[in-house]
């Protein structure tokens, strides 16, 4: 029996509603994800207190490294080669720790990459300058002070050249002290390299504010 010409057909509007009912309402819209909170940029300016904290914590580690160097020199003079080797190894192991503390606490961008570059250069500079001057205190101040000038976070207005100038003044003062009072130079030397860069930053900030 064939369908008659006048048989009832479901209206198209009704058919569309029927499909949308079972397919989820036609075109689907994806929910817009909520905005994530802004992340803190490690390169953002840091407070002066944090800058001092980075320099002082790194100085504590550097003191340990310098004590190991002095012990290695004493052991070498006494002919205790094995003890001198152990002390040298301890000093070499503490150097990258001190530089990493300085860079990470001050939130330097890409700190470990800079530490990996600065560590061998600063150790080589210390060894070469100490051999040239026959005086380790001045070599410590200059070589690790220059490394610290590049590793400490530099914000707007801070200049690496000014930091190196301050480190050079500290090294010159240490050399003069080593000639006059060698014991005082040995005690003072590890306290100067990293704080010299912080002092240079404070000077740069005061000049900018004036």
C-alpha cells in the first residue's frame, strides 16, 4: 500500500528540536578556563633586606671555603700532602655552594647556569692571583667578589661595573692590610667579596635618588 500524497510529515522545526534534544542542543560551546593567578617573576626587583640576606648567607659558606684553603696551605707547608689535598677538595666543593646561595636567594634569573659558568672561572682566578701575589686573602676578595658582582640580582639602576669597582677597592684595602697586618687580612678577607656588591647597589640607589 503506497503512501498517499497527503500523508502527514513531521514539520522541520519539530524535527530539529527532536534532534537537539538527543544530541545535546546543537553546537556545543567549550567552557572558558578561569584565568590562572600571575606567577612571580624571579627577575622582579627584590628588597634590600633580601639582597643583604643573600650576601651574608653566601659569605658564611665562603668563610668555610677560605678556612679550608688556609688549612691546605698550612698542611702543605708542614709536608702533609694528604691533608692538604683533602682540605683543597673541601674548599673547591664549597665554592659553588656559596655562589649558588648568592644567586638563588637573590632570585637571579637562570641562577644555576650562571653558577656553572662562574665557578671554574672564579677558582681559576683565585689560584692564579694567589700564586702571583703569594697572598690568598687579596685573591679571595677579588676573584670571588667579581663572580658575586655577576651573580647577585641586578635590578634597575644597579651596575656591574660599579660593583667591580667596589670589589677592587676592597681587594686593594685587603692587600694593604696583608702587608701591614697579615693576620687581620686573613680574618677580614672572606667577609668582603659579596657585601661589596650590595654596598655598590646601595650607592647606585642613593645616586639615582639624589
